C-alpha cells in the first residue's frame, strides 16, 4: 500500500523512479538471489529500495546526494517499519564508492548491487562497484538504453542527450566485454537493464 502511494507521489512530482516492468525484474532477481548485503546507487524516495528490502532478508545500503530526497526516503522506510535493515548515505556516490573500495570491510562484501544513479558516471563507478561485489554476486544496472536513444529505437538524441547517449553506448560495450562477469544479459524493455553475475 505504502509503495503505491510513494510511487504515485514521486511520479506526480517528477522524481525519477524505476519503471513498472523493471521494478518486477528487480524483485525477481532479489527473490531469486536472496542477498544478505545489498548496495543501491540512487535512493530517490526509497521506492526501489523498498522493493529490495521487502523481498529479501538482507540489509540495504543506499546512496543519494539529494538531502531532501534522503529525508523523504528515511521517513518512507520508517513508516514502513523497515529502517532497521536500511542505511541511507547522504553523499555523492562516486565519493562513497571510492571510500568503500579503500575500506577492506567492503572488499567483495555485497551479494547484490543495484546501479540506478547518475548515468553519466556509470563508467567511472563500475570498476569500483565490481570490487565491492562478491564472487557469485549479482549486479543489476538500470536505464542503460536511456529512453531508446542508445539502441536507436527512438530517433537520434537531441543535442542535450547526445553526450550521455554516447557514454552509455560505450559503457554497455565495455561492460558486456568484461572478463570478471558471466551470464550478462541486456534486458531490452522500458529504459533497458543489464544483469550479470561476478565470476
Ligand atoms: C533514477 S533515480 C533513482 C530511483 C530509485 N532507485 C527508485 O527506483 O526508486 C537516480 C537518483 O540518483 C541520484 N543521484 C544523481 N547523481 C548522484 C550522485 N552523484 N550521487 C548520489 N546520488 C545521485 C538522484 O538524485 C536520483 O534520486
């Protein structure tokens, strides 16, 4: 019930949250893997985080740089009685990923990573994120096809979106050719997702 309200409220105000079928895919992989330690990049108001935490018994660390969204997400998790299993870090994700990489505790710590933050930074974060992911762990990456611009299913991107489209294209190519992943799959629905397992 609260999820529906959170979704409607976010949509109404133009806060970007995971789309419906992608939400189902996230839940499917969470249920399938039942992770103990999950990292999410891009909390927004906690909508996807709630899907994660409600469908497994693990603990979630989620990173968001917008303080207003952090406040709202904190309240949403509290209202849902889920705060004990959620830690929201209010900071830039690049900074936090770098700090985690430098901290031995987080070396191969997470069994599941959901990357749903700044698309322009995916390439800059991915090596660090893969260091934080356990062998056998799952990484799910949202928005890789960016409104159909990346796979060309939508006409050429407007000038404003050209750079990000180019960056995401090269991100997908590089990621799919990584030697530290297996079973990589590009899920071509909605905004496009990639799922892969760390070898
Ligand atoms: C697509 S939204 C996340 C949606 C959320 N995962 C959901 O489905 O409910 C991306 C989020 O990343 C946050 N973000 C953007 N750049 C960031 C950065 N450098 N560090 C941390 N968070 C960032 C945005 O404020 C936004 O809330």
